[in-house]
């Protein structure tokens, strides 16, 4: 797919040219953000009927089933490399249970907008640290004044939302 500004969008890594990789990343980030919000709202509603940890369990299970079905059809990974994954990184799925429970609880207590805003600030703050320190094998990034101003404006925005 081609856009007027010459950006090429492809879902095939080998065919990306002229910013196609960046455009693909932005598309998936927007989709992910939208689905995180929808998931949080749905989980909050489900938890009113069955409880927060039960909702987290149900969400994890349905997510596992969908991911498994996709893996069976897409077959784009390499399971033989599984042994090379560091054990620390295998705990990522367990984080989801805490994420889901935390989002459910926060939505009940402060609402969807403030919850998602606070989540975004927490994510961005931690990613700053990860980038600056080079944790988890990522290439170290140098943060400059504009990035810190942006973070400050986001925090200010959340404070204003909470008023």
C-alpha cells in the first residue's frame, strides 16, 4: 500500500522501503493502544460479575487461545530457538496478570481516562529508563531536553485530567 507522501506500507519485512517499517510500527502501536483500552474496559465490566482475578484469568486464557490459533495458521516464528530465550524474558506473560488486575482496580477507582493516562506515563517513564540504561539488551539511547519536556507535559496533562 502506498500513501501520498511516498510512505510504503507492507506487512512483509523484506519488502519495506521508504519508511514502511516505521509506518507498520505506528499502525500496530495504534491498534495495540486501542485494544489495551478496550481490554481494560471489558475486564473492568467482567470483574464486576466474577471478580478481578477471575477476569484476569479469563482474559489470559482467551488471549492464549487466540495467540495459539494465530501461531498455528501464521507459522512465522522459529520454535527451535526457544531454548536460547533467557529465562528472565519468559516471565513476561506473568506480568500480564498483574497488568490486568491493576488496570481493573484502577478503572474501578479512578475511571478509564485517568487510568489509561497514568498507564501511559508509567510505560513511558520505564521505557526512558530502559533506553537510557540499555536494559534487556536494547541499544542505549540518549534522552535530551525535548523528551523530558514532553514527559513533563504528559504528567501535567494527567494532573489536569484529574482535577
